[in-house]
C-alpha cells in the first residue's frame, strides 16, 4: 500500500529492482495515544518479522534494508541498534 511521501519516493527509487527486492511499509503507533516506547516497539517488531519470514517472503535474511523519513528514520536506526 503506497500512502506516504516516503512510500512514493522509495517505490520510484527502487522500481528497477522490483523483481529482486521485498519492500514493506510499516505503520507504527503514534503518541500521545501510544506513549514511548510504542513506536520503537513497532519498528523492532516489523524488522524481526521481516528477518524471521524473509525466506517465505521471497528474500533472504542477509538482504534486509530499513529506512525512513524524519521520525521513521529515527525508528529505523532504533530498530537496528
């Protein structure tokens, strides 16, 4: 599902690799409804899911890339830590 500016950017940037990559767009819970560390927990859970299910998604555990814009970029860094 393409919805955010990052989704549009990344899909355009990766269009030449669409047959070899798995691209996931993760929605995370927002404050104030979900206090810290809710969003970080969501990012970590998404990365763990991709890692644990990479083979059945058509990829490998060694070929996972994560990124984001603004708060999403921060959450990507947190998930990798």
